[in-house]
């Protein structure tokens, strides 16, 4: 590695990286090259910080002195890869199509238990995904059948995490809702942000430490109906991939199915297998009369699903088009900016799926579902900035017909969340006739946002006179437990008092013209004030208050600089479109960019946690 890495990695780390890479390769077979150099360096440095070691040379000595223990830790550090629930969902679609025939084959041999092996299970997400999948479909297909899943991984720590079965609730939310069921229990106290798999599911899963180069030591002579070995071959050389795969498929039943990573096809290797779908294989010796093989002939490239995206955020619509592309099995054929627009466009556009925002002008997502959803309506997946835990909106959307729910990510990582969006859409499309019930996980997580001690919190808005109608809408959506709100206007100081008198009757809360710094402020009141005269003093006076700053439209460079100096506040910018967002003077200081219709919800959520 040093020959290629020395130009990009500090020279004192080249030797230690080579040493660690050699250890990992010898134990696990993983070949680490130029592409992995930065990752290896980063993880070694993290390990050195944990040990309190500063110099690379000192760490080399530490490795020599604690070789047996440290080498095992290094294998875990370097070979632990990012994974998530229901990764590469097309494989689960294939499994669903051939499941009846897998069951028939198992019963033919006198077995009432399907056996599945996840041979590079990492921290368990793949195993529990398979468990939820089989639990969901076997219950309806043949209740007399059961299943058993073995998960193996070379890293002891990953196996420990998998066996523990505890994951952050954000990971659990990525699971398609129809599979969630009652399999996860919400944590309490210090682990309230986590969920644990229930014994009813976990009892069907077993975890062991196992090296892919020595799999016979783990599985002996066992046979399996399904074997997964995904997203790990990239770290092996081709001759190793060939040998590992031969060893794995030797443990398949004659009509079993083997899955490699979708980006890791086995073409070109000397293997006795035949493809039945993307990176899905059966043994060549399977007879042409095999029910599984016959079913597999129907597995083609995923059909292109036509999608309508409904959202008042132009940036979200742009990004959804980038996520839902034909090469991924989707096509965005029409977009709409609110419920009314969606109703009209659905009359002339045939679509398979709809993504729907909640907070939109004129007609929000919940109202749209309540008014329009019926059995003939295309399936709907909510993509919203509203938390799934907010029972007032998220659960209503599900009650009125939505099949799944995705918490809208920040604009800067929507594309990273693309696989979750695609997985949930495909899951809904293939199971539309089976409306999921609200899971126990969601029921336990439901809550209402209450802003406690509103007299010790603050909301700030930057707006123009033309924003008055939207300000009225914003305040009309709030409850009575609200902090004081300061609305700053640039360049309108001389007419603000008249504006307050003219529009006071239109606002739900009391409207006040702020002209004295020592004026007493009260919760549930709105204070209109001139930016130039008051912002600097206000930001200093209330610097210790939890504060949510909402910016309508664009602002001057001066205002942007002033807001940036107010530390530890939430700053929400109105989404003006991808191009305009990039040139917004406050973009670098913002917490998030969302449509103004989402301001009320996101501001209340933030202040309720402070």
C-alpha cells in the first residue's frame, strides 16, 4: 500500500498502515489497497486515541507487545462495514417470489423449518431483516412452517452487537412499516433513543464468530435453503472470492438460492451456478423441473414504477428526481406542489406510487388523504419533515391511508437516504393489498410537542412586509404554549407601527410594536421591530435563551452576518429552490432548509426539546 498511499497519507503513518493491513489480510483474507487507505488510517487513529497513544511508532510497539488481542481488535475495526436494515431490497423481492417453492421443497424433504445463513452479517441488521421478512410472509403462506437464521461474522464485537439486538431508533425507522410489526421494544431511561428486538423474533436467530476462509469450522456439514454473502467480496481477490463462494454453495440444498452483493456479481468465476436474478444464483445441478427454478424464470429486471411526488419544496422535488431514476426502477412522471394540485394532476396521470409531504399550502398532506384516499387510489408514502413520533400528524396520515412514512432528511443528505426511500416505495408497491398496522414501536414513541417554560425561550423571524399573509398562517397554526416571537423587518422601521395597528386583528396572538429595549416581553405575543435598530441589542440581551430563528426569503449580507454571530440557535431557511439556496448568504449558518410551511412544526419541535 505504501507506494500508492505515501502521496496522500502522512509518511509516519505509511508503515503502520502497511503493518495493520498485512495483519488484517493474513487473518481475514481482506486485501486492502489504495481505495481503503484513508479508511484504514482514520480507524487506526481512532484506536490510538482510545489507547492514549500519539505517535505511530509507539502504536507499532504496542501491536508487537499485545499482538494476539490487538490483531483481533484491528480485524474488527477494519472489516466492520456500514450496513442497514433491508439493504438491497431487490433481493427480498426475489425471495418473496420464490418463497412458496422454497417452502414446497423443504416440505418435500420432510422439513418444516427453512434454514437461512447470513455469512457476513456484520452487526445483525441483515439477519433481523431476514427474520422480519420470513415472519411476515410465512405466517400467511404456511403457518405450519418456521425458519432459523444463522448469522456469522469475523468480528467478535460485531457478533456481540448483533446478538444483543439493540439499535438506535433512527435505524429502526428505516425498516419498511409492514415488516416492523410488534418485533421491537422501545428503550427506557438512558436508552430511550434505542429499541431492542423482542425474543419472539430473536429466538429464531443465532450468531457466531466465523471466518469466511474457514467456514467449515462454523457450519460443519449443515445445509441451507438460502445463503447471503453480500457486500464483502470487494475486499477479497478474485481467486479468494471463487474459493469462498465454492465453499458457501457447498452448503446449499440442491434447490437453494445464493445471494452476493448487487455490486458484486459472480460472472467470470468458475462456479457451478446459474443466475436467476441480480446477484442471485442457484446450483447448476438443480433440475429443470425444480419449482424454485421455474419460479425464478419470472424474475426479470425490476419493473419501472411511475411516481408522482407531491411537495411544496422545489429542492426536495429536484432531489427526489435524482433518487428515483429509471436505472433504480423508478420514474418521476409528474410533480405537484400541494394536495389540490395533486388532485388535478392525478386525473390525467396514471401513477403506481405517490410520495406526499404533510406541511403544504392550500391543502396539506393529511387533508388530502382524508378527502381523497380510497381503495382505488395509488399507494402513498409520506416524506415529511414532521417527526414520525408526532402522533397528531404522522399517525393521522397513516390512519387516513398512507402505507409508510419517511422522515424527510436535510437537503444535504437526501441522496444518501435514497436507498431508504426506494426500499420503502418498492416494499409498498409489492404489498399494497396488505395495509400495515401501526407498529408497537410507533405506538410507544408517540408524543405531543409541548414547549415548557415558554417565558424562558424565544422565537425570531426575519421577514418582509410582503410576507404578512404567510406570517398570519404561521401563527394561526400554533397552540397557546408559545414563547415570545420577535419579527424583524429590514428597511421598514418608519411604517411598522402603522402596520401593527392595521393588521393586529388578523393575528391569533396579540401583535405589539416594539420600540423600547427595556419593554417587558411576554409569551404568546408577537413583537414587530426594525432589524437595524434592534437586532444587535436583542441578540445580546437574550443570548442565553434557547432560540429558533426562521428566515423568510432572502436577506441582506449584513443581516446574515448578524444572525451568524448569535450562537447555539436553530436557523431555518425558507427553501427557495436548489439554485437560489446555494447563493443564499445564510446557507453556511443554517440548521436546515425547508419550505416555510414547515417552519411552525420544526420550530416547535426544536423549542420543545430545550
